[in-house]
């Protein structure tokens, strides 16, 4: 195996060096248009109620600073002349714009910056329909981009402090800038960390996007009782894997049904689960690396994060 692997590695490095050299000479900055092992998709996976970030080209307005236009009346549906409409058949919903920013342009030369929008899909999105769905991005009333959506029942994303959605959760107060911390908390706070590890048998709360349809709309005003909060309509599971003293690979530990899955406002969901018993060979966690993987899974998606559990 080594005999064949070594020449391949050398050849791969040679191709990479040539490619990067050509790019660096051609322009002052490198723009990434896609990533992965397949041709970049022209569609975006989208679940009902999902908060997501969408980037498009073609907006003429220049926005030098990021805008997160929250007002006393909520988020506006138009910012700098830009609007976004969700369309699926006869259903059209103007989406509030939670955040908008643009990639930087060089001081000289032509530039078509990417405009990035933070949006929440409406719950009117129907994953079971054969009718195509898309986002219609307009500037000054004229369409500049149409983003095709691939509707799914769920697109789970466990929130971390590195998510650039413009939605700030007060639990993250005190977390150093540019530090990625999972938004998984003790039932009464604070966030789970090396300094405040979880304990077996304890109920934790994970914060997430993209868990899909809920059983009823959020009451306004909300809420005199937790019972008024909307519940996710589809089943979710929580799977646990742990890091042993050797740290690799993660070993399966347990699977469980969360005690609560619901939407608490602004497209943010909570998943409540009980920490399972841990084995004697559980690794110690560090300030940056946890020792227990928590994976929340739905019918069509899953996402995982590492947390710190006390041995």
C-alpha cells in the first residue's frame, strides 16, 4: 500500500502548488465558489422554519458594514432596497431580513461582491409538495437572483458561538471572540464547559436550528406558560459517543429519545436530553475538546457536537 500511496501524495501536492500559484498571480484575493467532492449544487436544502444564510451575486448596492436591522417591531422585509420572497406555487411570503453583509472588494479593479443574507424559511414551506420552491431576491423591485430550494422535513444544525447569523444568545456572554463553543447548557445555566462539566443523569439543553414544522404557531405575546411553546411535530433521537483515553476513534455509548423538542422563538429550537452513564475509561476533556459527542438526528438530517462530561 505504501508503494502506491507515496507517489500519489507527491503528485497531489504538485498539482495543488501549481493551482494556487496561478490563482495568486491572477488576482489579489481568492474567492471560494464551492467546496467538497462533487460539483457545487445550485440548490439549497431548506426545512420549514429554518434559519439559514444565503449568498448571492448581482446586488448593485454596496454595503461596507454588516447590518443586523432588528427594531422594536421586529426585522424589516426590505434593507437597502433589497427584498427576499419565498415562493412555492401560489404561496408567496416576504421574508424578514435578519442580517445582510457583503464580501470585501479590492481597492482597484472590477468587483462583484457576494451579498450574504440571514433569513428564516416560512413554515408555509411544504416538503411533501412536488411544486418547486425558491427564494426571489430583488433589488429596487427587479429580480437579481433566484435561489432554488430543496425542501426537506428537517435540516438539523446545533448552534455554536461561531455561527454568523447575527442572532446573539445571552448564554454566550463572556465567551472569547472567535471561540467556537457549543450552545449546550445546564438546565439552569451556564453553558457546559471544562470549568462547568455535565454530569451523568443530568438534563441538558441543546440549542438548534432547522428542526422543521411545529404543532402550532408561536403565541403573541408569548408566553404565560411553557405549555404554550410550539413542539416539533416529527421524532428526534439523541445518540452519544465517547472518547476513551486514546481519544480516537469515538466509541458508541447510548441512544435516547429527548424529553423535549420545541421552538422557543426566532426559529430557535431547544432539545432537552439526559446525559447517560459514562464508562471508566472516559477521556479527560480540555478547554477546546470535549469527551462526549452528542448527535441530534431527525428523519432527514443530523448534527453533532462535543461537550465536556465529568468522569
